[in-house]
């Protein structure tokens, strides 16, 4: 009998990377009055008006980094989310115990630490550091921050479950500069958790005064390598070095300008005109840049169709609860053709959920562990199978294809998501499954679904919070978090397997648990996998030490540099 007490301690949903993959906010391009713009610099074309760097003689001496995002954070609350573009900012203006940079865990507010032999007790020794308003940072501040996170019960609160007891952080301030944290069970990637947005130190007094609104403008208190000095919504965010940062000598950029430009073609033009220094290559344009220095990096993400247990209506919910109906939908989709026609072949079609790059399998990556996943889905479309599955579902439900209701497919207003939705709509119509595309603006996509919006299917994606397979599998456990909130799905059996994986006696047993969880999701869970992603980017000459990451801040520039 599996340990149900441990089951309740195991984490649940991490939605934030899903948000990063599926939400493209509709924002206006930067205005011609954006900070640091000169007429001469922006004369290369109207596509990038207002996005040039510093003006006049200062541009000859300053080291300025400029890039654009398709969306900007709606909040800079590190406890609220870890979406890729959120942490691109919050990772620069806030700092926790440690910092992840270029794949390594580096000291942050903690200058050193020890881990007990049983891997349950972590003792951190804090440096003398303060917020930019002069208030010292103490060990108790971290405990107060974590207690606030637990109390708020945001999706990011899942990362405190490792050391939460009776609704409080199981941590002690031995003195102002010594922090002791005791885990509920060994966690092999715990230092990565301490490097996350979720566990950074926050100003609980400021949050008590202003609530969520405190993080919806320039925060009054920051402690990272940079300070956010200007934020014009849907236009530009400007960061400048924090002179009080403990390692300020490693900060080389005199200014970082982040522009909100919702159209990816406009971003391409801006990069080619020299108006921004970094370009995240649009997923449909990888082939166009093969001879222009394109660089690929592992982002470890997956993309899938998720469906709900309550459906848009009680009638559609009956179909969504029938596995034959779900497999009928899946069998209509030719994943190779889908990836080629929608994304120009940029991604890897799949019938699995956990990417092959994920670690935790016999101590290494899934791709190297020789594990086999039994999936009920197929890469190629099979309309004969799709029709058989649909007929079986209709017979079970006592229905006919003519009486079958229409189903909604929720998608953001990003053009590529619309194209993907239309593809699925078309192929399902071949066997009589009618799908209506329900578009929600990107800016409110996830907040709308979080509030209980009823739908049948939605295009979604998940990226890793930590470099371990559990970051994908744990999101389907836990009441009130991702799977429960967005799909209204929970399984005690699944939760028991997940609990077992945390206390597995050895790597082989944990690998078996990871495989069992994935196979359970594929055969009984609320997902239809589609593809694994990879990401690509371009960087102007002269920039160094800028990293693209699979976990943490997608674009990490805090210790980057620029040669003259």
C-alpha cells in the first residue's frame, strides 16, 4: 500500500512555463518617444521606430543591451509566476539564496551553505546585503517570504511543499545571517528550487501595504544586480545597475532596454535594422535563418491539447470522459504533418509527454536510459482507427454522429496558435467531430481559464521549472493547482505513484515510477501530446556571456558584456 501521507506532501501544478509557451500578449509596438531613441538610429525603417538604443555621445561609451518581447509581465511578483519573460526581468531585479547562471548554481544572498549527510537539512550563511532602500536582508526575511507564499497558495507555492509543515515553512533563523531549512524528504534538485523565483526573498511589508498592486508597477524595493528604473506598459522597461548589489563589479551593462513588440515579423525587422541586439527567432522562421548564424538551445518544453472533465457543457463533458472519443480525436492528427505545416518542421512530433531531454531516469536523461513508454497515441493519422474509436464512443453514449454536440478548442489570439487550431478543426471534421475555435486574448488567456472558464479542449504547453522529469509530471497532482484548476482533474492513484517516486529506494525504482506516471497520463489523463519544442535565437556581434536557458530565466544577461 502506497504511503498516502507522503502523497499529500507531493507537489502539484506548475503552470507558469505553460503560460510562457501558450500566451502571446497583444501589445502595441514601442512609440517613437521611447527612452533612448534618436531619429538617426531609428531611420532604418518604420518597423522598429522607437526601439533604438541610447542617444548622442553616450552611445559611444555605454554598454547597452536591447531586445524585444512578444509580451511583457502583467506583474513582477516573483511569487506569482515563473513564465520565461517574467523571470527575464525578476531574475535581474530580485535575488534569492542562490542564483542559477549558465547551468551552474552560484552564491546569491547566501555566500555559503552546507547540506547534511541525509540531504534533509540545508544551512545557509547569508552575506551582509540590503534592499536598495537600505533595509538589511535577514534569515527571518526568507522565512517570512516563504510563509507568505504558502499562505497565498499561488501555483508557485508548490515549491515550498518540500519543506512545509502545518502550513508554515520548516525553517529556522539561527541568527540574523544563518538560515536552516529542513526538508520533508530528500529532493535531488533542491538547490535548483532555492534558485527559483518562487523561493526568492520578498518584502512582505510592502506586499502587506499594497497587495498584488505593489508588483504591477516599478517595485519600491529590489535587491538584484539591476534596478528597474522605468516601466512604460506595452512599450519599454529600462533596467540599470544596482550600485548596492553585493557583486556589482560583475555587472557590465549600463542599461538594458526591453521593448514590447507583439508582432514577431516586426522584431525580425528590428534586429536586421540593428535596432535590437537579440532576436528570439519565430518558430515558423527557423529555416529562414539557417545561414545567418542561428543558434539553437534546449528549452525542454512540450506542447499538447488539454481537455477538461467538466467540458463547456454537461453534454460535451460526457464525451470528454470517454477514452475512445479522446483517442478518436488524437487519431485524426498527423503529428508530422501538423509540425511541418504549422511550424515549418521546427519541432519534434511526439506521442509522449515528458521530453527526452528530461533527467531523473537511472540518474540521467530519458533519452539515454533506454526506457520505453507505452502510448495509446500514434505519430501518423489513422482515420480508420479514428472512425472506429468514435463509433465505439457513440455506441457507449447512446448517441449518433448527427446528434453529437460541437466542441470548443480554446486558443490565444497569436497567429500561429490560430493556425494550429484551424488544423485540428479541419482534421477532426473528417470523421464528423465539429470543433469551434474559441479565441481568448493572449493578455488574459490564462487568467480567464484560471477563473473557471468552461471549455472542452485548449492548446497548452509546459516548460521545466527544474531539470528533472518531475517538473512535468507533478503538475497533474494537487488540489487547487494546475491540473485541478485548469482541467478539473485529479487522480488518487496517480498521486500515490508520484509520492512513491520521492521516496524510491534507488534510481531504478524512481525510473519505474516516472514511466508509470507518464503511461497513466497518456492512457487516463486529460492530455493529447503533440510535439516537443526547441528554441532558436540570434545575437549581434560583440556581446558575450549571455545565456539562453531551459530552466529559470529564459534569457540571462545579468553578467553579460559588450566589447567596444
